[in-house]
C-alpha cells in the first residue's frame, strides 16, 4: 500500500493500514479471496496527494510487482468533475508490463475512507472493497440501468443508477419488470 500525503503529520498510522487490510480480507473471505500486505510506502508530495484522477505520475513512480499485484494508493483527496469521490479502481487490461495501462493498474482511495475507531459509514474501509471489486473485473450492478448489462453477473438483480450517494431502502426495486430487489448490500453499488 502506498500512502501519499501533503505533509508528514498526515500519514495514517500502521494500525489504520492493518485495519483496512482486515476489512478487505473479511469482506472477500466468503469468496475464498485474500490479500497480503507486502509493504507500505510513505510519500510526501502535495501534488500527488490531491491530484484527482491524474494518477499516472505517482502510480508510475510507486507501482510494485506485476499484474497479479494489487497496488492500493491512499491519497488526501480525489476530485472528479468538481466533486469529491472516495476512490476509483481499474478494470483488468491486457497490456504488456511497463505499458501505460500497467502503471495505471490498481486502486486509489481517499485517506478519509480508511477505517478509524470512531467510524462513520464513510470511513469503515468499504471504499477499498468496492474499488478492489473493479480490479477483480466487477462492474457496478446498475450499468446500463434496467435493460443494460449490469455487472455481467447473472444472479445480480437489475437496478437503476444511484442518484447522488444512493439509497439503502430494504425492498427497493427500481426495475420492477425484472426479478429481484435492488442489490443494496452489494459493494459494487455506491455506498452512502
């Protein structure tokens, strides 16, 4: 995991990194998927810490391993189209190592989404779970709306795209002509 901050005092504690890994492994355990933390790098670079979606410079400099290595980058903030987002992850690519796609591979999360002892829904570590899902080739379940392709997983019910941060109402069914209620507990949907 690479921690990228503007100043030394912004670094997350090792306990927070360990808690993030525990959340990830706990959520993927039912699917027989686990991750090991090989190392943590700490980088002070104000431009990289607030670079928005422009991640190529820091990913190229900090990337470790090969295509099978998940690189997670924690940054201070991520802005897209003038709004703050919790993170983003890449979908697997077929490209040679050392290509642009290789360097862009991985997940970027905002540091305020990592777990802390006084957790709110936002900082329980689930943003990393969502973004790792993309890295494992999972799409949002609402892709294409009611008549779209969804997440390409046959047993995921169709749903309309979330508005804003989404809703989590049990029994919600935004695509009543299709079987099943909206998968509100699916990490690949946006989480409020």
